[in-house]
C-alpha cells in the first residue's frame, strides 16, 4: 500500500500541552500483536487483543489472532494493521491497560484529552462495510467519550460520541461530518486525524483533512467521567439495508495522546487558517516537495534518535524541494520553521 503523507499539521503558536503517550510501533516485531483473541492476556508491547465474530445469528467466521498485525511500511517503519470481520457481525479491539494511571499524572487543569493518529484507508471497496478507527472510552468501556471511524467502502470519516441527539435516547452515536457523500479521506494516503474530549465541558471535537480549522464539535452526555482506555477498533459495519460481505484492512500509526487546558489538537490555530502544509511524495528516494501556506525560511531533518542529519537556510518561500539523495534509507523528522512558528512531519527515505 503506497504511503503518501497528507500532512494536516500546520504552523502553530506555542500552546501548553502535556504528552502522555506516544506509539509508532517501531519497537514491536512484524507479526501478530497477540496470540490470544479473548483480551485475557497481553501480547506485544503489552497490547491486549479481542476479536469476535459477533453474537448469533452471524455470518462472520474469520475472528483470529491474525486480525491484528504489526506490519512493515518499509525503511524500518512499522504500523498496526487491523483486518475486519468478513460477515454481518463482529468487532476487533486493541488496547493497553496502562492509560488510567497515565491520565492521573497529568498537570492539574489539563482536562482535555487530545489524540492524534495516522490512518491509511486504502483504495476503498464496495463489498466491505467494515469501519476502522480509534475510541476514547470511559472506565466501564461502554461510553465512547470521543472517537472516529472510517468506512472501508467509501473512506468516509465519522465522529463517534456518547451523546443525546435531538429526539433520541442517550447512547453512542456516529455522526456524519458533511452532507452526502460526507468527508472522504484520500485513497491510499496517510491522513492524520485528531479527536479530543473535554472532561469539564463534555465537548468532543474531530479534526482532519476537509474539516475547518476549528474542527467539528458534539457535546457529550457523560458527566463526571475521565478517559480510561484508548482502543484501536474495527467493526463489521453492516446495516439494515446493506450487509457486509467481505473483510477489509486499514493501517494506523504514530499515535500521540496529550493532556491540555486549551485546544491544541493538530496544532491548528488562526495563524494556520490559510491552508495546510503538504509534503510529497512520501516515501521518496530523492526529493521531497514542500508546499506551505506560510513563507518558511529554514528546515532541519533529524533521525529517529534526534540527531540532526541535514539542515539549510532558505530565502522566504512557500515552496521548496528538499534533496535527500545523500541520506540513508529510514524514517526521519522534517522540521520546517517560519517567523510564525514551526511544523514537524515524519518522512520516509527509501
């Protein structure tokens, strides 16, 4: 699957935020996440895995340890790949049990949990109704405080939140983000999605490609509830009118979870409202093209150990070509600076 980074991070004004958790999966090993699908014992990286074909009557038959895989994207870059159910029912959950303790270490007043992750929806398929995404759960794992899913068939991005839509009972609801066909992620492209939940105001926010800088907001209905678990998820996706007939796969990577006292999700600010910074192609063997909504004056490339391997000063410009022929294959961080701020993006040299 071609990995092209659609960078939705923008030049930010510095804001206070506390990083609680990061995961790029590069410390794990290619293969099954766990040898257990009941969620009873942890596997690689202390990740638990639960896979189900769903309650009867169900046509799903493919729940197995192979549904959750650590896969190679090339040049030493690993990611999580989930395979959804192949019938009308079923689900997949991948999580760690450490998050409740991590959340309690946050700085006082940082009552917004912010989560960002990369997802590649593939090409899309009309046969599979599977959905894939990330949920922030409460302690009983019955309320999605904030989450998102992407439909395999259409690549449509949706917000999930425990809420009370007008005329409906309280529950976990999935929200379209625009009129049909909704907001659709680019095919075979890595898009960065951000979700957040404010424990005080109960607001759930989603940001990503095609969404205005302020994000789309739903007010939740779960009072006095702290986030307690973060799950990578997949579901059959069947509906009363269209039944799932095929399993599909999506790849997720580069999870970051923060606690903040203000909105820093995807680092979007008024300074960045003019547009997004794009870096392409990614991976690349020789040159990365950079297009920016704000003139930038320098860049630095660091390796995964934080060592600077390339740097340059430029005349202020909104476009540039960065030659990386001299770099060894691998994963790097490209840092771009302007007088208004900076942005950092993961790049892959093949």
